[in-house]
C-alpha cells in the first residue's frame, strides 16, 4: 500500500500531517491485512494538526467491493473527525459518518435509507 505523507513542523511547535493512501486492495496490503481480514478496494486521506498536546484530525475514506465476514458493502464513504488531548486517548472526541450502497449481512440486504420508512430498509438477500 503506497502512502504519501507530508509533515510540517512549525516554529511554535505545531505539527501538520497530510497522509494519503491512493486506491489499494486491502487484502494485498500486508500492514493493513495484518490488522483485519477485510477485503476490497480502499483509499483514504487524513489531515491532522497537533498543537499544545491537542490533536485535530479529519478522515475521508472510500471503499468498493468491501467484505468482512458476513458483511458486504458494494460502495461506501467514511468521513470523520478526532479532537482532544493526545496524552488522554479516552478523552479524544471521535465523530464519524458512513454512507454506503448495497449493504448485505446475515441474509439481509439494506436497500433503503434512514429517510425511507423503516419497513423499506431491509429486503431478504
């Protein structure tokens, strides 16, 4: 998995990080596959600023043909933020949003959206 990393250290001590992982196959990336048995194609972009022992980071990632166990997702997008004290990981506020298409798991296919009535969210796969 190729990774492009740009890091800037400012005179006042702040550090900016911009990391990009262009599209890659999850199961063929040894560093990633060692952490998960997922498969599919992914790409990601992370931007972070570390200043005065605080982190402020954003993540944007896309997957295609994603599979992990019984969960399959044709296409998905994750965006999120992480903000808080570096020395206290339990106090870092993490927010994420996931959008996807054609989620299938345990014999169910999710075809609707939260805007649709709940009785239209699931179809037998």
